[in-house]
C-alpha cells in the first residue's frame, strides 16, 4: 500500500498520454506512490492499448480500474479515489505533463493544508496564437469564481478524509465539478491552499470552435452550481438573475477570441439557468 495515490481519469488513449506517464515515472518524490488509471471507456481496445502502454512504463506502480459504467470524468475520479490505497489523493489529467517535483511539492503542501491546488503552466504546451484567448488558469494564486477560491482538478491534492466527507466530485454537473467540490470543502470547514511550486504543464484545446464549445459547457455548469448549491456559506441556492453576474476575470489583451469565449460562457449560463428553473418543482 502507498500513502500517496495519483488518480488520473482516462478516456480514449491519445498521443498525449505517454508523455504524462513518462513525467510521472520520473518524479523526484523519494517514497513509493501508486498511479490509479481510471478507465472511463468500455472499449476493450482502449483497455488493451492502455495496458500495452504501461508495459513501456514498468517502473510505475500503476493500476487500471474500470469506471465505464458512467461516462464522466468526475465519476472516473471518484472511482479512482475509491480504489486507491493512499491517504493522500493527487489528481491530474492524461493530456498534461507533471513537473518533476510535482508530487514532492504537493505532498509537502499537504502537510499544512487538507486540500491544495498547484500552478498550471500554460506556456510550455501553448497553442501558438491562442495566448490571449483566456485569463490565466492560476493567476499566481487559486482561481476564483464570483470571489470564491477553487481548486482545478488538473492539479489538485486532497487528503482522503475530507474528500470522502464531501462525497467527492458531483457527477450530475455538466462542467465545473472542481468548483462545486472545492466549495463543498469550504463549507465543510476545509481551508484551501495554493502551492505555486507544484507545477503541471497544462494543455488547452486547439481552435476557436473547440474553445467556444468547452466554455459554453462551462457556462451551463456554472448555472447548475449556483442553482443547486449556491455560493460557499450561503444557505440557499440561486436560480434567479443574480446567478448570471459576471465573474470579473481580466486578460492582458482583449482579442476577438476573448469576446467569443465570454459570449460562449454567457450563453451557456443562460441556457443552464433556464434549464434549472424549468426543472424546479412548483410550489
């Protein structure tokens, strides 16, 4: 058994995954850790491809677990955490690349906090021409939504007890499950920490169309979170027009793509709010 478990959801096996496995196999962390690959696909070819890939990374103590019953990255993370043996859970994604000191720095930070977010480096794997499309994912601090901190699931560490206490990630959200999870931790009295030295090299999707679709789904998720649980510390949810107030993030250069991204989020938030209000029981 390992004290530290790295949990990674895996869907299809793409060309990016080997680099992440290579990075995790070269960690500076001096103690044993396990890698739990939560396979969110019932395609037998995907499972075989993943197992074949692991043969090239035999130094990793890796376990493949099946999370294909519900198609959801949140579900995959929850299943991975359930099957993991560690008292410390670290989360990352297969299309990013962990810095050599990532695990070591996260574990150090978790000596002081029960939940920690690291720094997402958006330069190493940047798509040329997309540098000014969006605000920084981690602006030398934890990101915020409507003034409240949250951890990003692509670079997150949390102790098992608080993870289980809040029930893990909400599978019912379209997007934004890391925000909902973080706010559940805050409501549970858990202080969220930030470790700028725990670096994950972050990969954005390529192209305007992909970016717009992704942020449209983010917008739906934002409205779902506000309508179902509200802000941290609030006793009631918010499915009124107040749920549409802007987040207030800024960028250093406003491009056409920046405005398209904002419009995509706004559209998603309206669609999400209308859907949530339509599902609200009458009376």
